[in-house]
C-alpha cells in the first residue's frame, strides 16, 4: 500500500518554455545579440550530456550557458545573471497538463506528496509562483539537502520528512538512473515517466496513469 508519492520536477512536473534555447535567445536579444534558439538548445543538450557530477552551483550553470553560446556570442556576467534569473520566472516554464489533476486526485485520496529534485535554491520559489507548492507536504532540493539523486540519502530524507517508511513511497521521475534506480536503491518503489516517447515497456506516458496503477507499482 503506497502512502506517499514523490515527484521529480524538471521533465516530470514542468519543462522549460518554449525551450531552453528560446529562453536563452530571448534574453540575449535584450542584450543586442541575435542567436539561433535551435542551436542554443542543441548546444545546451551537448553541454548537459557531458555532466557526470553536476552539483547545481551557479558557477556550474555559468559553464553550461557559456558552452550553449559557443560560436555565437560571448556570455558576459550580466547576460548570465539575466538568464539565471529568467529561469526563476514562471513564464519560462510550462506545467504539464496532467500534473494538477493528478496532484488533486492524490491529495483527495489522502496520499502524502513531495518533490524530490536535483535543483538549486530557485526551485521552491518557482513552484510557489507556479501555484504548485501548495500541493506538496515537502519539497526537497538536492543542493540544499546536500545529496543529489541517485544518492539514496535524498530519498531517505524525503521518507523521514514525510514520516513514511521508504517501502511505502512511490517515486516518479523521467530519469532511469537518477529517479528509478535511485529510489529503488533507497528501498522505495519507482516509475519512470517519458514525456517524449516510451523507452521501456513499464514507462508511463502520463501522470493520469499513476492514479490508476500506483498501488501496483514495482
């Protein structure tokens, strides 16, 4: 019997809108720079794929942004600061259509809810601005907890904060390694959601499936 459901944030509850590259390009335009949003997105993805132990510090984000603009523009401190702050704004994020109905349903049936996300200190204020924070009993941010998924310590901290044993928790996220393997190593159940297509037969493609099957999650 599942007593609590925890969620990853990016790629599970919300996504950059309209895209990382478009946000970068929009901010760059305010600094008199014209850059391709598609190329910015592609180079951001390249930079992200190179990360093996990202700690979500401001300095690491600056390196990601510089890589994303490589060959197009030099990233001044002011430009980076503006981009960093823009991703604190609700207008730069989209809440997936299935999120609020799912949270409302789980809340109605008495399931405890939490966010367990690899992020920095901008996450809680962002979720508050988006109107999502009110649904969660706890919001655990890796950079503040001092442990990043798949480190089982952040999942154990979530269990402790919720007052629920790990085996009574279902975690949902879009990363097999960080979310599924991390949660299972901590003794919890887990499901992976794929917003852009199935990769494994057991993946869910909508959070609406969670209310139908979370009791059987393995």
